[in-house]
C-alpha cells in the first residue's frame, strides 16, 4: 500500500468536485450533533463533576484519559470492521441512537443518590467511578459512530479537490456545537438542572441517529478488504505500513503534538473563565469567540484548498500561538474575547489543514482503518498527556477560591503558556512534510 502527496500546485487547477445537497446535509447534521455530544463530554462533563462531585483536577484528567483510551480502541475496531463490510451507515445510525441514550444516563448520577450505598467520602468515590465508567461507555458508542464510521464515510465521499472545504466546515462544527450548547443549555447547568441538560442532548442525538438512517447513503468503498478485522487493525501499526506511507504518519505526528497542546487547557477552559477570571458573562465571551472562529474556519477552507493543506499549517499555527500568548496575560472582558478569537481561529484552521492533509494521504481502501490511527494520534496521545500537564500546573500553582465555606482549586494562566511551548514543536513535522512536497515536486518536474 503506497500513497503519493496530492497537495501539490497541480491540484490547484483541478475542478472542485461537487458533493451534492444530500451529502452536505449529512455532513452538517451528523457532524454538528456529534460535536454537540463531544462538547458535553469534553467540556460540560468536567464542569458537572467539578460542581457536583469533586474539584480534584486529577480526577478530571483521569476521566479524560480513560475515555480517550476507550474511544481509540473502539475506533480501531469499528473503523476496520466498517472497511471489512464496506458499509458505514449502519454504524452511524445505530451508534448515534445508543450514544444518545448513554448521554441521557449521566443525569441519573448524583452523590446524594449514592449516599445510601456508602459514607459521604465513599459516595463521592463511587460517583466518580460511575461517571468514569459511563463516560467510557459513551465514548465507545460515540467513537464507533462518529470517529470511525462517519469520518471514514467523509473520506469515502470526498477527494483532494474539496477536502479543505469539507474539513474546514467539520473543524467549525465543535465551535458551533459549543455555541449552541452555551446559548441554549448553559442556563440549565448554572441552575443545577443537570438531569434536564443531559436528557435534552441525549434525545437530540437519538433523533439524528434515526434521521441518518434515512438520509445517509454509503459510498462505494474502493476495495472491500479481504483481511479480518484484527489483521486490518494491525496493518496500520506495522513498520512496513509506516515506511510505505510516510506523509500520513508525519501528518499524524504533527496532529499528536498539536493535540497535546490543546488538551493542556481545553478541559479547564470554562472553569478558568468562570472561576479564575470571574467573568459573569463567560457564556457571551464564548459565544462571540466561537461564532467568530467558526466563520474564520469555514472561510479558511477555500484558502487551504487553494494555498495547500500543508503550507497552511504554519500560518494557522502562528495565529494560534498569538492567541495563547494573549490568553496568558489578559484579564479584561473585551481583551479575553480578542485573545479567544485568535486562539480558537488558529486552533480550527490548524485542525482543518492537518485533517485535510491526512485525508489526502489516506489509502482509499483503508479509510476506516486509518480512523483508528487518527484516534491514536489526534485523541489518545493528546488526551492522555495534555490534561495531566494542565492538572500538574494547576496543582503546582495552588490558586484557590472559596464558595460557601468550601475552598476549591482553580486553573491558572500557566496552562496557556505550557500549551504554547508544546505547540511550537509542531513546526518540526510540518517542515518535514514541506521538504517532502518540494522533493516530490522536483522529481515530477
């Protein structure tokens, strides 16, 4: 299995392939609601645990890491399985229905509800364990449906002429999802109505699963794999596969480093705005930032396709680093919005460019299997390492606030500094990719 770079200037002259209204509808609906679920899991679940169970940052880091492991293993298996059977729709539709049910179940977990089974301290521990197990279950179902099957379907139905546009839209989905959750449901969380919050989100995911069954159409997988599922999983981890597809693995390496950078601060972002900066209108801050960054990301997709996926990474990274630097120092409401716009716009543009580059380097007959590899580099490694770096910085700083006589730890600006230092390392694999492109272009000339 070998691939060649499709991110060359010659492709800039190719006519952009049209996806059609049905496919764009699936991309928008399934992509957006999936990201709403991940917003709940990646951001609000941390707030739920912080507000109702414990403020220990290591618990949040452990929960993030455990769910990342579960998600990665699931994506490896389901991605290879969907390659094997040559279908994605059944995994997406069925997975979303079950994903929604598991999300709604979080509303049933309370320390008071478990108090009868143990002491107060024991009830807290039990609640933490229940949430972590339920989080892993939610991650298994969501990753199989979204990260494995849906992302493989996206690779199936796109090509090198339109992937920058598609990836930019998909990169904006997490921001739009956060905007919808903050704008429509944040009031429930602030009022402590967590059961209603999880129920509303869960029902929405179930409905989209049902709609996806009727709306989605499987694209023809170029070649149904003769390998069994386990052989397909092992295929992407073999040194021979890495040697045959260097551009793919270098791109994923860049994604891993960038992902670690983002995970240093993302799990603690809402808590930082709400508790450390004490911004009462933090939902408005996030709303403006997320809407602005979404627009930048969507518009940036055309630039990525024209300018080149790999060549777009470093300018986007510079914007992200500027935003992190500002976030480390600003405290004023207005300047937090400015810093957040730069940080999240750069964030989304980097993800869009790296994601599109990785799809170009993906072997057409292994789109499902590659989603498992993507999860290892883009999710597992970052979410196992990043949150613990952030937790160590928070614990080391020892900053606290008091609420109703209870002293709680709060995140510090050091998480943004650490994220910036790590992000600089992304330059190394990107330069390697640029060197490969120049060398390939010289050979072709």
